[in-house]
C-alpha cells in the first residue's frame, strides 16, 4: 500500500524546482571572489570571473535563475537539450558556449556502485541481495558511498574534458520493478516482490545517493522502469514490443506504490519503460507520466526514456507511424529527455517540425527542459565550485578502505540461511587446522560470475572468490570447478568426486550468473543449469556423510527441492551476487565471526516447482508473490531465513485496539534472543483485512526492522502502522472500517517452511464511515 511519509526539509527543497534555498548574507560577493580565484568548475565551458548572467548568480532563487537561462536558449538549443540524453554517440547534451554552459552526459548507472564508467569502482552486492538484508540503513550507506565515487570520478572526468557515457552525475537508479515472476531475467536488479519493502529501500537509496546537503545534490537519483515492467525480456516474447495488460487495482496496489515512495523521497527523475500498458507505450502514456506521476503525486522532476524506447514506440509497438508523430505523442505525454540508442537523427530531433506545425508549443518545450537544468543547478554546475563541498571529492575516495569494508559488511548482511540441518553451520575455527576443505563448482573460483549485471569493476586484487576467501582460513583448501561456466554443459565428474572424496568439509558453489539470467535473457525453468544438480549429487555421494555446504549464487529462485530434502546436504546459503567481497563474506559467515550470524531474509518467494509458476506474460497478480500466492505452500516463503541462534516473541500490544478511520496504530512487541549466540533478527509486521469491500492481499507487510540482540537479552520494539497502510483501492484510495489482524514475528504467519520462533497476532477495529484517503 502507498505510504505518506514526510520528507526532510532538504528533500522537500530538492523536489521543488521553484523553491529558493536560503543563502547567507554576502553570498554574491563571495561567489564573485571564488569565481575569480578558481575559475570554472566541472561542467563549465569556460572560466567566468563573475556571474555574466543572472542564471549564474548563486544569490538568486532557483526559479529566477531558471527563468533567465531558459529565456536565453533558442528553440534549436532547447531541442538539443532534450534530444541528447545519450548513449553511444547520442550524448552528451551539447554545450552552449555563448552562455558558458558546458556539455553534460545524462547516461549514468549507479545501481550498487559506479557501474560501466571508465576506471575502477567499489562493487557492492547486487540490488536483490541488498534487499535481502532488510535494512534501509544499509541501503542508504551503500547509495551514499556509490554517490561519493560517482561524484569523485565525474570531477576527474570533467576536469579533463571527458563527457562520454557514464561520466555524469544523474543516475538511472534504483530499479523499483516488482519481482512478480521467478524467471524474469532482471529480477536481480530489483528489491524483490513486495511494494512496501521496495518503497522503503527506494526511499533510503534516493536519499543516500542524493545526500543531505541543504543546497547541493551529490548525485541525482532516477527511479525505473516506470511502469508495469517485470518481464518478459525475451521468453515468450520480446520486451521491446510487449503489452502489459493490467487491472487498475493491480496497477495501483502492486506496480505503483514503490514509485510513489520514490517521489516522496525527492528523486529528480524517472525512466519510462519499454512496454505498453494496456495498449499505450509507457513513454507516450499521459495517464502514467502526467495524470498519475505529476498530477496525483506532485512530481516536478524529469522523465527520461529507456534506451531506444521512443524509437520503439514506432518500430516495436507500431503505435505511431513516424518519428514526428512519436515526438509529439511522447513529449505531450510527459517525457522530457530521450535516451536514444546511438542515433543522431532520433525522435526528439523532429521537434522543430512539430513546433512549426503547432503540435508542440514552445512553452511545452521550455517546460520539458526546465527540470533538466534545475537538476544540473542542484548538482552545483552553475555555482562557484568552492561553494559545493562535493566538488572537492577526488579519486582517493574511490575503492577506499571504508567502501571496501562496507562492501564486505553488505555481503555478510545479505546472505540468507535456507537450511541448517544438525547444526552443520557454523564451522568451528578451532577444528579447522589440519582439516581438508574442498570448494567445488563453477562459482567456486570464477570472479566474473559473482557480480550480476550493472556491476562496477573493482581492481582484481580486491576480488575474493569463494576459493580465495576460504583460503584465508587455517585449513587445507582444494578446488575443483567440475564445469568452467554456469551453463555447465561440459562436466568433469572425476574432478569433483576426487576433491569431495578427500575432504573433511565440502563447499559446493552453484547458481546462474548473467550467462543464464540478465537483461534481455529470461530463464525457461527453475532448474539448476546444465549438469549442476548432478555435480551436487556427486559431491554429496563422494562426501559419504561428511558435511556438505551448498552456496547459491542466483537471483531468480531455483528448484532446491532435492537439496532441501536430502540429508546429505547439511546447509544451504543463498548468497545472490555478492560482488567483490564474496569470498571474505563467506568465510566470515561460515565461521560465525562477530557480526556474521546470518540474518538475511528472502525478498521473494521461491516456488516448490514449475507447477507453481504462472505464465510470464499474464499480468494478473493472482497466484503471484506472497500477497496472492494461493493455497499450495512454496519451497521457501518471502521473509524466510534461519539464524545460528533462536528468538522468541512475546507481549504484542496494539494501541488503541479501536481507532477512528484516519488514525494510526501503535504497536509494540518484545523480542528475546533465546540462543547461545549474538544475532540479528528481522522483525516483520503483517496486516490482514478481515472484511473489505474489494479484493485485497491475503496479508501485507506493513513494517519491518533488522535489530541486533545479544544472546540471552531482550528488547522492546515499537512501530507505527499508518492509516494509509490500511487503504484499499476502490476507484480511489479509501479507508474502510472493520476488523483487522496484525501479525508480528520473524516470518509470515502460517508457513510450512518456517523458522522456530512463533508469530504473534492481535486484532483491532476501525470505526467510523469509509472515506477517501486524501480526506484524512
């Protein structure tokens, strides 16, 4: 359900182009002196010893500066600013030398590090793994570290006149599509299947990336892919021509809430998606880009097309007949910036003809350019560099020890313990000297397959594969790949059996990788690729009862029914794509080092088999995600994950137990660590509607918190469940009276695969007449 969270003052200012940020007395004089002393900063076309034009005067409010700048641009210059969004020769947005405006490249990827930019960068775990940590605070820190490196490298690029792809400060991140289908190739880029979890992590990512400075943005966020975009990529049809037919209720309750959270967080941009929505391409969809995004939500930033999406309105969807018609449809619908696939005579280059014909007005064109330059102003481009603390960031911050340690911490926190039979884990460090440990499988020592897509590239010396990480332990480590690549078409059984048969502990490393699931590549089923299951079975047989630990490197769920049921597999650890710190994180978690007791939770449901997987192209939510899953139990449910310790819940208190329709609910619960080890628990609160006038989820996550509790200690936790989270969609968001159940625990209620702790429940009633949410 959507949330109505108040924005911090800095974020409200960032989201309002017309707002003025207070400036200290004497700022104009200081700016003149700084400009004279330092010359131009990143992005300037030439040094300006003092503000030549009002738009360069930092003492003026933003709206006056924008009015001045836009009034000085000719129609031809305005067109180039919206037509040159990148990539591959379509960018950068060109300079305007007569005004001292430099080039700017909008095409930057920052999903979990400075991806695809020239040079090294710290690689943090893939987004789905970050979601498994259930920690908005961790996502905030990862995003902020990412922005630091993006800004530092941009400063260096601009100082040397480099404005190619991925050199700018405006990020096409985060990805907020719902993981609605287990076989979708881009599941790894998302925050999982739940709109509330995705929205909470989106808020943290946006605010972490953009920073908390009252005037300047460190790097600007862009939430994508908007909207109803969650497969297929290529199976059974192409994403480039797909029409997502969605019910209004599913659109509003599943595919939009996390994007609204992104607006409330202060994001500067959105990216419209490739697909059609009920027949209308997203990038030419006025209902989506104007009526909902700007009209209902109050968004004042810019919308950029996905790469080539405007061309595909004609070439893929056949929605228009010419690029001219496409330019008119998309710009009038609400698209500000075209990200073309290397074209020079691209769609928005036909705007001059549309202006001449009266199909697009000059005022409309200025309105579309306005948030582009507002974003650049808030990034500091037109102020003296010394005013902006982010201008001082340099390459010494890239791959800093702090960022490398954060990458390791994030990887540790992302791991989900799916099985731990007979206390297989943790291993005891004191038992390792003299022991033989075999690490086998195609993911055991292949750095390339550990990162996932949209990955930054760190220096090789900072990359730890499982083998390299386990070699830091005081044991004799042997290695056998069995197969060299994830597809595992050529398999050496003798190699695996030899290593596993001689070991005291066997660590099997299996999964998918971008060879199997990625952008433009869906999976056909849930199976382990190629001979990987055979490899696991051979390793278990060769181990002959000795411990076998299965590490999984994947995003979309895999069929683990054999491994879950077979007693020869002692433990299963879902690692996702942990990136550069993979091996170090694995070593820490296997030994339960301080802070490394696994506490990740699955951000998506793992089906029990293909019989539970619905058709990819069907966009009804029925039978999809934990909210609508159906009666048959999955293999692993959303929110599931084991620990090396145990927890107990008690004293669930709701206040008040009867509340008016617009009131919020206060919740408290006591959590006790009843085990022998310190650990972290993800406390999860779910809401169930007992009566509703319209279809609703069977229950809905409404709060969560990752909390550390020492062994033998307890803590009392308090939550607020906003009235908004009880809202239902009935042609509008409405609050209804009735009875509701609130569940609190370390998992969903009523699960077949479950953790040892109980789930508490309590009921409350809502009184009064039903009313629109906006009326509260």
